[in-house]
């Protein structure tokens, strides 16, 4: 029998620890929400200053901007972003990413801020890379700074598990504040970073993402990031999901490997001063004829989500390949940025290709249905985060709930296929 005094001690709640966690998470959510809002405004200011363009789901592509302005904008963007990245990488301390921070490495505050601003700036001028990494990195850095200050001054009592949770939740809150997607922010924290589905992890992450989302909406409102027709998803689309899922799994694994290789081998040192302007110039030259390649991939995906026939199929195949190539070259050339929205764009194109096979076969089905399924499936495969991928597209496109069962089938198949393919590749590499 346990001693009653021991049981009483075990039942005592450490209220200082509880309040430290709750108050810190509330404070961080508010600060990160306003930071995300400022990043959204900064992106708009850059895009308006360089191209006189304001991105929205009504006008996702800068097609109305004169071609010469698009060329000049992204070329200058590559030059300035390259200079910033060269300056902040040439000396210690090194820039630390989100995974490094979760392992206990210190993120240098001002270098992180400059890195984040450079990412947003380059995308705003038309650079081909995702912008969702920037608010996540900024959120983690802010969380780290607040925790360190609080524990140094002695008014915060946090365990190592709490510190990890607040870092991961801050990353998700940063995403939620920009894309107005609280469930996705929570799932990014729990599924992709913490990899532990406890009640505490879900509650803290969801609370922070929701607060940051509400504050971020002051800048963006609650309008959808992608506009799609407000229609139900037919059960016939389950057949499409069975086909798209495995195909997107392989394509997503290739995209994951390609982007990872580009980041691992990316240009450094003074070479960066040449490669980034060249990548910007190349992007501008291609955008002269295909303005949809500019930005984070929203324009490519939005165009795919508007398709009601297969007449532009060859155009979309070329567009998808070019978008992947430019994002790959941006990362390889020394740029920093996200790969979530570029993956959505690639998946949307894959879905359109599959739609050509089913054209006229499935009743009441249009190509944009396939584009959405492909976007979700490839995103899940490339990130190895099925729940996050499913709810990300569902939330930011404001879809009907009937989409979830279709997405679930596609995501399950794509994630499993991608995982199996990557494991096979790892075994082959280990055997050599």
C-alpha cells in the first residue's frame, strides 16, 4: 500500500508551472499573430511597389502587369535577396532552422528576422518559392526569445517538454496567422514537429493557432486563399482518388527528394551573389510568357482550380514542370523558402492530367475536382503529413465537408506509397 502522504504529494498540482505554460502560450499567440499580420502587409507592400500588383484569389497571377515590369521586379528581387542571404550567412552565428531550434540550438534573432524578410521580399517581387516557411521560423524565434527571457528572469517555470511544445506550437501559429488556417497550424505542430498526439499538445497548439489566426485575419479577412466552385464532391470521385493517390505518392516523393537535394547542395559564399540574380532573371524571362510561374505557386494552383475542360492540358503539363524547375533552382541557387504551396501547385497539375483519362466517364465531375484531389495527395506525400495536408487545402479553400472523405482516401494512398518508395530508396542507398 502506498503511503497516504505520498499519494497526497503526487496529487498536488504545480500551479506555477500550469500558469507559466498558459500565460506564455497566450502571450506568444498574440505576438505571433501580429507578426504574421505584419508579414502579410509587408508582402503586399513589396508586390505593390515592384509590380503594382495586389494578390488575391480573384487575381492570383500578375498577368495584367506589363511583362517588362515582371522581368525587372523579380531580377531586382533576386539581387537584393541574394545580397541579404550572403550577408547573414558569411559570419557566425549560423542561421538555425526550426528543426535545429527544437534540438536546442539558438536562433540568432536579427539574422532570423532578416532571413524571414528576405523570403517574403523575394516572393513579393515574383520569386518562385513558398512563403509559408518565413512566419513559422519567425514564430519559433519569438518563442525561443520569450522563453529564454522568462526563465532567465525567474518568472517562468517550464519543463523541457513545455519548451518543445511552445516552439512547435509557435511554428504552427505563424502559419495559421498568415493562411488563416488554425486546424492546419495545430496539425503542423503536432503531426509534423512534435509527432505526439497528447491532449496537452493539441490544446496548446490549437489555442495558439486560433488566436494567431484571428489576429492575422485583421489583415486578410476570412476570404479563401484558393477560390473553387461551391459544389459537393460526388462519391464517384472515390475512383479518381484511387488512381491519383498512388501517382501523387510517387510524384510527391520525387518532389521531396528534389527539393531536399537542392537545399543540401545550394550555393553558398560569393557564388550566391551571382546565382540568385540569375535565377531571378530566368524567372522573369519565363514569366514574360507564363506569368503564373511567379510567386509561391498560388497562381498555378488557382488556374488549375478554375478548369472546366481539358483543352489546356499540355499547357498545364509544361507549366507544372517549369514551376517545379524554378522552385528547385531558387533553392539550389541559395534561396530559402517553403515547399508547401509549390507542392499544392504540382499536385493540382497532376490531378488535371489524370482528369483527361476520366473525361466524360464520371458523371457530374469536372477537371478542377481532380486538381484539388491531386493537390492534397501530392502535398501529403511530399511532406509526409497526411492530416495536415488534408485539412490545409480543406481550410484555405473553404471546401464543402463532402471533400473530406475523398481527400482521406487519396491522402492515405499517397502517403503510404510515398513512404514505401522512400524506404526502398533508403535501403538501396544503404546497400551500396
